C-alpha cells in the first residue's frame, strides 16, 4: 500500500497525544492514503496526562507507528475511558526511504524502558514482525487475555487473523479490513451493459479472468478501457494466488502470478487500458475521466475509495459503484503488535491489552471500529467511513458514501473481506513485487521476451535477497 506520497519527509518525531491530535490529518484518515507523519515540528516527548480516578502510578505506553493514525486513536481512547490511568508516549517515523523498520528493529532489540510497548506494521512488511525474523519480540494475544473467542465473536476476517498469526498463535490484528472490490463507473455500465446494478455487473466482470476480458472487449467496442493500467489487476492476482513467492526457502512463481505476464500483455495489446502506472498523475486522471480513454473501473478496498479516489474523481463523483471482483483479494492494512516484555509488568500488560482490544476487537458503539466505520471519530464532525476488521460492526453501521451514489459499500466489503486469503504472503513481498512488476512491464513493452523477463526476475531476486529459484 502506498502510505506516503510526495512531500513527506523521513523524520523521527516524538509527540504527545495532543500534538498527534492536532496534526491536521482527517479524523480517521486511512493507512493507505496520504497519511504521513505530522507536519508540525517535533514536539516534546512528554505525553498528556489522564484525570482518571485510579490512584495508582500512571502507566506509560510507548507507541510506535509510521503515521499519526494510531496516535490519534489514543485521544479518542482517553475520551471514552476517562478512568484509564495511562499516558501514551508516541514515536512516529514515516516509511519514506525505508526509515521505519530499521529504527523499530533497533528499538525492539535494545529493550529497556524506551522500547516500544505497542507497535504498528503495515501489510507490506507485517509478516516480518508477526511470523518472520522479528516475530519473537511480539507477545501472543492470548497471553494478554485477548482470546480466539473474542476474535470469533467480533467476526474478524480470517485473512487478517492468518497474517497476524505464527504457528497458530495470534500476535497481531488490524482495525481496517482491506478486502478488495471492483469499483466501476455507473454511466459506463449503463452504456455498455444496460444497467449499473452491482448484482448484474459482478456477473459481467467475473467470476474469473475470462469473464473479465469478455467485458473488456465489450467496453472497448464502445470506446472504453476496463482498467487504467496493469497494476489495477496485479493486486487481485497477487493476493488470490495459491502460494507465495517463497516455498521451502526458494523463489516460487505461482501459476496465477505467472499468468500476470499474459494478462498484462493482453490488456496492452488490445488497448484495454491506458497503460498507466498506479500512484501517478495519469492514474489519477483516469479516476476523474480525463485520461486517454474513459476507464470503467479500479480494483481496491474501501480505503482506495475514501482516501485516494475521493480526492481525484472530481466531476465523476457519485458516478461510481462497487461490486464483487473476479477473484477475492485484499490490499494493504495496518496491524498492531505488543512487545512480549509488557507481560513482566501486570499494570502495563493490562493497559496495553485494553487499548489493543478497544482498537481491534471491541464491537460496541464506543469501540474504535464503530467510530471508524461510521465516520464519527470526532463528535459533531462528519468523518470518513471505512471498512473495518469486524464484520459485526460493519453489519450494524452505515456504509453509504456520496462517491458511490449513496450505495452502502459494506454490503460488498463484508463478503469481500471474507473472500480474501492471507496465506500467500512472505516477509520479502515488498521487494520481490517491485522486481516482478518491473519485469512484466519490460515484457509487455516489447523490450524482452517472456522467458527473458522471468530469467531476469529470478536473477534480480537472487542478487538483492540471496534467494535461489526452485
């Protein structure tokens, strides 16, 4: 997930929760959008205090994140838990230029009173901390009193649980749910398919890629592209594959991922897209309908709608809808982990568990996820609605958004989250995906043969990561 856009500097900031609250970010800005560190100068490291009635010593929680998103949640937590005898000492390090992970690794290894008690990891690298090289630092949720039954009762999507688990023990959960849908233009749907009804359109674009390309041909016949660029189909392909990039320690190219070469070339050779790259101005132009040819749709989770498209659609606002994609997938997300050393201090262990539970498992009307789903993080101010981890919360929330013409997006995203899989990720995905996508573009541009692109991909993975191919 592209978490940082241009202009976000890689700086280390220690801020109080009050400073985080005043960072100028939207009340519940997505971890997927322009959600970098606070633009304010580095603030004092002292955190605000609670006026709760607990007479015991105040518990200080060291919270590490790469945006002000979770730090801002601590403000709402203290509003809804006035007796919580806790303060949050927040460290925000943007992921720009790869700054966050090395600093977090050093802090976890160093230990001591300044070590992170709670820390965040996004989809691009969460497996390193939940299952991989740095997973031994993380506490098991069960040891914090956060049980599997709580997870089941909250209706947490299985893909999120799988990503956050190591050998059956849950170590991380998210607050967002990032199952993907197909987001399409209503006016184009009516012109080509005679209706904009999501129940009908899902059967035009899927299930499966054969149906998708049949739809692409129908759209092309009327002067439309089905997607903006090949990156738009990559995430559904990547996250629906049967196996990940690494199998038994070797580089493995799942047949579904290898097929991306052929599907990408088919898009380009037939003019089914505008050949854009995601996160570029040309990609954004296709959201507003000002690209080379009008584009029918994009693949993405709710955050793509709320935090990316919402600022780009312009005159096409309200002319969009969501439906089920040709294949289930997810894209992005942020997971919370706790340092296992918090278990040594009962007060800190309880304080950490209470906050994580409120963020990830509380399904009440005063839990973080209910505020997040309904855009009510700040009382009296309409905020951005988002798909959340708990299906229980979404089923009782209002997911109607203007960009979708008033459609309740939760009707689509609840099953989308259930249809995603989290069993095909590795801790090396961020690097390997970049290499793979570059080689696919070289092939579709006619600069390399298919075999050469695959050979160069394997070679670059070996050079950069020291991983041999099968």
